[in-house]
């Protein structure tokens, strides 16, 4: 007696003509199952290729350059912001000397007498000066 088997494609019962050699109820199920497997294989092919193509994708400039350009832009903006921030937080003494600062310094060093602000005027009402040459405080 032939035992009913279950079709591997449609799941329906069928009576195989030859036990063990038949897995489907009909030729159409066998064919459809084969096509289905082919379809699965086709789906798998791009998946396998995508792994192979990953280095190629990485070498494509478009996305990578966009990212690096964005990175440069952000870095430049960041640097500009840091410079701005420096202006706010850098103490005056730590700022680099400008040409004007150096010129002012030259004038300052050329002048021999510099007024001393924290000394009282003398009895003649003359303000105190520091003499750069002698190193003395004088009133004049
Ligand atoms: Zn079937």
C-alpha cells in the first residue's frame, strides 16, 4: 500500500508514484519549487556581491569626499570658533604683539622719563617720573 506524502512545495498530501523519489505532488509544484529556489538564489547573489564590492564602494569618491568635505568644513568652523573663543579668554598679556604694539614699545623705550602714577607730587607740585637711564625717581 502506498503511503501519502506531503508536497514540499504546497504542503498538500499526494500519493507518490515511486516512494522516496518524488517530493512534490505535481510537476507544477516541482517546477514552482525550483523557480522559487532560483529566486532565492538570485536574492542571495547581490548579497554575496555586496560583500565583495564593499572595498569598491569605499573607493567611490562621492560619499567619501562628501564626508571629508563636511569634516573639513566642521574642522574649519571649529578652528574659527576656537580663535574667536581665544579672543574672549586669552589674557591681554598672552596675545601676540602686533606691529603697532612693537612701534608703541619702541616709542616707549625711546622716551627716557615715564610718569609714576602711584607717587605723590613733590612739594613743588611736580609729578614723579622714572628715569630709564639712571633708574631713579625724579620730580620735574
Ligand atoms: Zn504540491
